C-alpha cells in the first residue's frame, strides 16, 4: 500500500445568481440589459464553458426570474457547448432564497456562487478560490479599500461627517465558494443575507480569503455600464474572411440565389441546390470565424446534402457563429453573371439573407450585393457559369483577461 495518500479531487457546482430585479439600476432587470452584444448574464457563461471544458466544474445552475426561465433555457441551449451541464431555474424574492433554491438543485460537494452582475470574471480567480476552499472552510475573494471612508449621519437639519479608518477594510467579490451541504443547512433560518459569507461568519465557521480581481467589477448603477462598455469596446476583436464559389449553368435546374428562386431558363448545377451566392457568403463568414469551409462542414459525398436548400445550411453556419459569439458587421458580395437579368432581384435577395441573420443579431443592413456582367467574355460571359466572391467582417467582445 502506498504511503502517499491520494489527494481527493474536489467536485464543484457553479451557481450564476441572475434573479434580482436591479432596482438601483432602474428600468428592466439589469441582467438582461446588453453589455457589448450580449445580455449581462451571458458574460459569466464564457468562464463556465472554459471550466467545464477543463473538467474543473461539473454543472452550472443559472438562477433567473420566473418569467425568464423558458427564454434563458433556449438561449443557453443555443450558445453553450455543454448544454446538458446547465440547469436553469426560477429564483425567489430575495438573493438568499434564490441561492437556496440553486443549492437544492446542485449535486456536487462544493459550490461557487457568482453574481451575474459581475461580467468580467476570470478563470484564474475561480481557480484561486477552488484551490483554497475545503470541507472545513469557505473562501471569498477580497480587495483592500483604497478610497478614504466617511461616515455620514443626518440628524434633523444637521449633517455629521466623520472619518472611518480604512485599515483592515476590504471589498468582497464573487464567486464565493463553500461546502454545499453545510451552506444549505445554514440558510434554513429564512433570513436574508447580503452574501453567503455573511451567514457563514454568523455561524462561526472558518472563512479564508484570496486576492480578488479589480476588473471583476459589479454593475450596480448606470455609470457602471458606461465604464464597462468602454472596457469592452477597447477589447473588441475583428476578423475578415473571403469567400469564393463557381457553379456551371445548366438547363432543367431551378436557379436559386440567396435562397430566392429566380425566373431563368438556366439553373446552377451542384450537389446541393447550387446557390453560388449563399455558398460564397457562408465561406466568407466561416473564414472570418476561423472555422472549416462548407466543403468540410457539408461534404458533397454525404447523401443528406444531396439537393439541399443552401439557405437552411446558412442558418446552421449562423448557429456556429453564435456559439463562438461572433457578430456580423458587414458582408460585401460580387456576383458575376451574364444571364438572367438579376437587378430586380437584388433587394429581394438581401431581405431574404437579412431574415437569416436576424436569428443571431438585431442589426440590419449588413450586406451589400453587386451584380457584374461577364461582358460576353470568358465562361461567365458565355453564360456557362456564375462566379461569386464575398468579403465578410465579424466582431466579438474580447476577454479582458
């Protein structure tokens, strides 16, 4: 028998607390307000995805208001790579009640509890916390108070201002980590707490601290969003991709461009519907995202794609972009065709493509299409084929860490 005792692996559930009403922010609940191109609550998902991929956590419990449960379930299923690891539940009327419900839904020995109002969480901070928590003590991330502190008391018409020492004063952040069963037992008294560390300390249990992260700011007031937007914009990532395709024109085929049937004696030959414009747009988008081209994603030797409607394949490509958090900024298309006369169809094609883009973003007017004649020169000019090229620009919010 080995004299070295094997270290026990700690198993974690990750709770995202997003059930509050955000009353100090005003308006609709702040967790559904967009920061960059996605709702505030979704920012924490990028960290949980990385932790799941590295098998450092085993499940994620997302707690939202009751009215948002079904909507958030659908969004989680669309944007996560590990949908089976996520559970979306309705919260309570207080933070403590919401956390208690999440603890009951969780299964692992330890829990990380994070406020969705803190969008710039880092994996490194989570790892520091997870390495430190144990069955004997909880862990919270803290940062020293650097501002001068004042205590203000209003007594009738007088205002009393006094200084408060900032020595040994710290700001508490999330996520906070605890043994799940012990914390759940502590919350049986139905008292509301500002955070889980408060009840932990009240119960005289051991609490360790780790260094917090100054970027792990909390969105509480409107100005917090303004600061966060500046940080996000400075870290925005842009990519450009190029697409090209060519298909022969043949009789007895329906001509489809951009998902739109075109009145024409000739159609485009191909394993699918031969929609050269949609194929080109897809490859430009995939190139910008650094993903495989359509030949690898939708191989021509797969019977499932025989005579496939390319517009539906475009929707699958857009779903891939959404999972990678890409937003389409602009697509510029040049289609070379001698026949038929396509100018009357340009606006219809643009509208059709825009209807597909609407599945991943609200922004419109993001595609431009130009039709160029072959001038009776070469295979395009002889109406033997159509050629298409496109350039697509994508963007996504960069990680601050």
